[in-house]
C-alpha cells in the first residue's frame, strides 16, 4: 500500500504548485482596519461590530449567516462542499465592566479578558450605560504627583488600584446614580490608532481587529478575481475569544480544517516579528496540527511569502475553543506580528499584507488530507509524520 507523503516543500501536490498569486489591496486593508477599530466591541458588547461585518460582507458579495449571539459565518463557495475549510478571527476585544459605584463619584472596574491594569492606566474610554455614553479616563487611585509625591510610583499594579473618572460632574454616589450609571455597565477602551509614514500601525485592539481586516482583504481578492477554490471556505468571525469560548459554536460538521488568524507576540525569546507571517506550532492549549501547519509553511516557502515559526507559551486562540468543544478538525494558527500585545500594540502593514497573501494561497489550495471527508473511516489515506 502506497503511503501519502507528509507536506514538505518538495511534496506539495501539483495543483498547489500552480496557484494564482492574487494582488492584495493594501489601501483597503489599512482602511478597513481603521474602520473596525472605530467600532467599540469589548466581549459581551459586540452587536455594533456584528452589524458592521454584515454590511461589509454584503458589500463584498459574500453570503453569511449570524448565530443567536452574533458570531458570523460567511461562505465563499468552492467546486465542492466537503471536506471544506474555515478561516477564523475574532471581533471582540479587551475591555472592562463597572463593578462598584464609589462615594467619590468614580467607578471601580473589573477587566473583560486577560490584561494588566498597567496598560489601563491613562486609557481614554467610553462608558455605556443603559441609556447614554460617557467619555472618561482610567486613572490610578493616586494620580497626581503634586498631591501624593513619590507615592504615585509606589502603588501596586492591580485593578484594585485604578478607577474610572467620567467626564461629567459627578462627585458622589448619588451623582452617579442620577446619571444612570450602574454596576455591570460596559467600558470600551478607546483604540487611539495611528498609521505612520514608515508603515507601522499603532493602536489598541489590533488583537484581533487586524486579523479581521486581513480576512476581509483576502476575501476581497478571491471574490473580485473569481478565483477557483477547490472546496468551500467559511470565514468565521467570533465574538467571545477574549473570554475563552471563541470558535466553539459557529462551526459545522463538514469543516475538516481551520486556520485561526491572530497576533504573534514579538518579544525577547520569541521568534515572531512585526514584518511577516508567523506560523505558530504550539500555544498553551497544545501543538497545532502537524500537516496543516506544514502545508502553510510549504505554501509560504514555494510562493515567497516571508514566514517563520514560533511557539507561544502564555497564549490561546479560537482554535483551542473549537477543539475543546469537541470538533474533530485540524487546526493551525497564522499570525501577524504584534509588539506589546494586550497593551498599546504595534504591527507593520507588511505583516498584515503577508498574512493576507498566505490566506489567499491557502484558500485556493486543495484539502490537506483527502481522507478527511470521512469523520470515521479505514486507515487507508491517513497521513504519516516523518520518522
């Protein structure tokens, strides 16, 4: 019995060695990212960004459906429907929630998602009450050196040591109640984006608004050129990744392989950079699928997409929640490089464009393993890893 070769640069099937290298609309990519960043979407307060996505997908001519809670599943048809594939990013971002109305007219906060109060200090925000929206600033409890002198440098870094000052006349608990402020109100962190002449994008919430912009740009390239896809490709946009549920509820059983698009952390001890694609081989939930990850690496190598590998120890993405929910799928993670993730983040347009280029190639390529059309079946056609 002949054995299928694992995917390596010399082993890509012939149909994957003649894919169209579609042009990426760099202006659309950056412009769409900035529009996405304008829409507040902390986990749990994502309706506005879901409506934005519906309008944009309709404009691109991509059919889509929305789950009860708001996850979006779009579909670009291929020549056949099974085994099909998915690409996923998340619409939700970090944020905060009011946990206490304080006697001094300020608000105590609880974080939404996992991020340090160190990065919240000084942030401009939008507070959403039941009826109104107020601007404000997150401040340390001792915010003025003119008052507290050296004590401003000695406060512990914790959410217990910051408070929200909203930009209205509120000096007491009764003032806050009169304004309609309540425990449980959502707080969105203003992104304050900037695109530099050197190609850097500096903003909060690049995780994962940049991933969403990349997917939309790849979809635009495929749809406008009427590229021939061998199988259906689902574009998934989830709404609770930052709090753990991610792509657990938007898949269906025909999806055999899924590529998550998220940030790759650029820092000492990491291999990711801000200028190209990173294929993550493992995160905190465990290794990604060997064959799917290597296919992405092979495509990048064959078509000249600048790429490297990395391993992320304190990290998880949509792929983890999909597998933990019981989906028997192959998963991989491709990343745009980000410096200072979950803080005031920075990436480069070159990295965003490179990920879009790789996604376009992947969407045009054949299934990783043809046998995956069967949920259960004989061992014939099951791939092997190099030993």
